[in-house]
């Protein structure tokens, strides 16, 4: 069953057409990785899926609900089980690591019941989430004191804390050294397993894609030109795929 379905999506900014009839389906429980050059509109698609923007035309369905037809409170309720790891982590510098991690729960309560949570239950959730990403004991630290890799992990803990079932990742390993990038990849896999989630990852990091992805998709000139299991993807004769892999210096 398709958990995320984007159908014939068009999106332009001024005179620049970014998405040109894009189609994509992500099945429940899988991780799909969207590959492509920087600046081709991969992140735009994530923002459309999570409701931060709307397509000019076409539809986006998540868990059988057409998000592109919703607004206001109805859209918010439909997005309740979805979370996104932004490229820059998007931590609030004025809040501690613990306050960043608990932000959703503090604002909205338990995602399943919609009710406010007791302080001790929130603190337990925060501690569990931080432990899962290897940031035990950092609750009182400021985001500015964290390294780039630690900021990514703190942002991931914020997702884990409220337990979404659909996860979107925008360039999760960009700007990280190879060792730290590998750690983030393993955390993405761990989070997928722990939450039994459906994940969509945007990246141009081929090594990361092969590590975390079940299926790989190539975004080229506003469309998905190929989506396939990663073993089939790397063997594809599609000229755009061959060109991308050669530029990414993938050894097959």
C-alpha cells in the first residue's frame, strides 16, 4: 500500500519550473531515497509532502488522505504522525537540548491521544530519545555547543521523541565527515526499525543512499526518471542514471 503518493506534481517559483509532472509512490514500511544534483527541487518535494507549501497542480496523498486539498486545522491533524529532519537541523538556539527534544510534546501533547503529558513522562521520553541517538546527559546543553553531527542527532532525537510513523530527511549527511555521516546513516536505519516507520530521504550522497535505502529514485529535470530497488538501480542502463552514478564515482 502506498503511504505517500505524489501524482503529476507541478511547482514553479516565478518563471522557474522546479517540478514538472512528478510522480512518486512510497510504500508503507520502506525507505525510499531520492537522488539528484543539488538545486533540482528534491527538498521542494519534501516541503510539499509535509504541508509547508502547496503544489501548483497535482495531488499529494498521505495514508489515503489528500493533503493538497486540506488547509488549517484539518491539514494539521493529517500531518500529526509525520516528522522531518531539516538539512540545517532547525534547532532552536534559545532552548536547551532537552527543550528542543520535547518541543512537540510540550506544544501538542501525546500524538496519539492529543492530551497534555505529565512532566515526568515527557522527561522520560526525552531521555529515551537522546539515549537512542547517543546523546545521553546532554539535556542541559545549548545547541550552539554541539558539533554538526551532534546537532543532527539532537534533531533526530526530537523526531523520535514524539514517535511519528512517516519520516522525511532532507540531506541528512550533508556537511558531515565520512565517519559522522556513517553514524547518521545507522541512526536512520535504527529509527526506521524502532518506529516501524515509512521514510523518504533526499540526498546526493550515493554511499548514504545505498546504506539506508530500500528503493532509489533519480530526480532529473523536475521528474522521477527511475525508481527501483537499489540492486536494480545501480545496474540500470537508463542514461541519466548511468551519468549520475559515474559523476558520483560509484564503483559497481
